[in-house]
C-alpha cells in the first residue's frame, strides 16, 4: 500500500485502519501523527513521523490481536488494566474463565492527553486512565458485571474521599465527575460483591492471569494536612528530602529528616548515588527514627511524587512481583525491601507536599517542607544530632 499524498487520502486510510483500533494496543498513539496532518489548521506534510506511523500501523494490523467473546457468569473475572503513559492514557479489558491459564482480551484503547490533561499530576493521570477505562469497559461488559480495576497506583481511595487533594491540577468539576463515575460504578452490586474491586498489579498483556478478588492490596494511607494533626500527633510527623551535588570528582548525596516539634534535623550522607536515591534513603531514615524511639505511628511528608506513589501502592506491587519489573530487578531493590519490612511493623501515613508554593500562600506544612529542603543542602560531613535530648 502506497502512502497517502493528501489529507483526503490520509482520512480514508485512517477510516480503514479504524476498524482494528480495539485490536491494537496504543492504536491512537501510534496513528496520532497521521491525524495531525488531517487537521484543517495544518498543512499536509508527510514527514518522518508520518512515515513511521504509517509503516508501524500496517505492521500492527498484520499482527492484530484476536478479541475473545464476552462471557458472563459468577466465575468469569473481568479485569481492566489501566496506565498513564507519557503521551496519554491506555487501558485494556480482559476476561478469564475457569480452566483457562491465560486471560482473553476484549479490547485495547488509548488516547492522547487533551488540553490541560498533560499538566495533571501523576496521580491525576492514573485516575484519568481509570475513568476512561471504566467508561469503555461498561460499554463492553455492561455495568452489572463486577470489574477488577488494575491501575499502576491506588485510585479508589482517592475517589471515596470525594474531594481533591490540596495539590492538584484538574479542576474541582473534573474531580467531581471522576468521583461520581467511579463511586457509582463501585456501589453497584452487594457489599460482598461490589461493582469495582481494586487490585494493584503489574500485569502486562498476555501474562498468566491468576489473581482473585481476595488479593486486594494494602498500602500506606494518605496523611492529613500537617495543621490538621492534633498536638498529640505532631511529635510523630517528619518531613523528608534528599539532594545530591558534584564535589570535585565525586557525586555526594544527602538524605535529611526534619522534626517540626523538636526543630532539629537528622541526616545521612554518601557518594555515588542520585538525589532520587537520597529521597528514598530519607524515608528509611525516618522509619529508623520511629522504630528507635518506639513511636506508635508515623506521619511522613515528602515533596517527591515518586516516594509518595511508591508508599501508596507501588511497593506492594514490587513485593508481589519478587522485586522485579519485566524480569529485571527494580531500582534500589535492597532499600525498598528494607522499607517494606519496616512498614509492616508500624502504622504509616504519607502526604505529598507541593514544593512550589508562593510565600504568600505558604502554610505551616509548606514552611516545614522548606526547612527540610534547606537542611538537605547543608554542606557538612554528617549531621549527627542527639534525638534523645534535642528539642525537649
């Protein structure tokens, strides 16, 4: 097949390949460059991106995945696998009946981020993917069937709070729509058999499918705003941060924990790692402090979305997959394993703090985050403060 030479031919080609869109993972993201040249505001220009998209989609059609028939029954599991990619959300719907070793796909969907969606936080992008997936799945299996929602990080917890977090980019109206869609769909059915049950798992298409509703994942809950803590709870709150800097021929990192009530910092330093490693190390340091002092609970505040998302859900996902991702050990596996072991001994709640807030809008929470940020940048060999006596 020859490449299109104008907008009309490109539109005709897209109309033909549109028949296969549910059979091809990431279809809309693959053909996005072709749609670009059909828009009225754009001149027709067949460049490298268009040539690549044209050839790739033809190959995808040759290897298109056969979709299984929709089956019903109490033993049939419907799983919606969702993910927020770099260029847009993707989701796929699968079924597994008794006696099958692998699930059968019912459809694949994808779309690019539209308008302000590209500016959403990672959590909001995952929620967007889940909501779009639930809409699509309901059209295939109807709303009466139970749906196992398998996002890459927890979604239902945010929806049942029925309010947006303090740091978010989506409008309140958008959050309200998400909450209404997910909670209404989840409440269909009986308390013992809800309409939506969430499982956090890394389940690539085609992998053996053997999870059950009982495998619902536990994870760290979201901590309240710092100023919402009681005076009895604040001593158990710690702010964490990490940084790194090139010093001579070496890259040094520093992990820091800040206690608001004691107004002291504790830190650990080393060489050869990144600031991201230091942020994770700071969590380990905070857990060590809580264990050392026999705290009944720990409230963690971090400006790192990576750390927050890991503690909210990714950690259990990694643990279940034997600390591997797609057959390879996850980054900093020993560190995460130690953190996971400590989380089993202590009630931990985690909150993400927006680090980019004007001084005029800064709350006590933001001010404490600024304190730990500054402490993480102190150029000393070791901050070794006596937590047994400081601040008393």
